[in-house]
C-alpha cells in the first residue's frame, strides 16, 4: 500500500471519529444510525493509522504534499 493521506487529512479523520464516539457513548446518537456511524468512525481511525484510504485510489486522489526537489 502506498500512502495517500496527508497529516491534516489524518487529524481531521481522527477528530471526526472522536466526535462520533463521544456522541454515541453519551447517547446523543443511538440505534442503527449510531452503530453505522460508530463503524464509520472505526474506519476513519484505521485509515488514519495506516495513512491509506482505499476510496482515494479509483479517483486518483492523494492529500500528501509533494516533496520539493532540491
């Protein structure tokens, strides 16, 4: 797997996952929607940890900054 996520992308995903988890465990979101969002939060955490998002591949996206050539 080639990394395709930048630092800012990873931080945003982790913050969104944390917000979803807090809302779920404080019973603000419940039921089927809560479980689905909790799974999405888990996917956000996983993709942030491995710095790879499989959904970026088909679209050719990458949030990594290009390294400057000296």
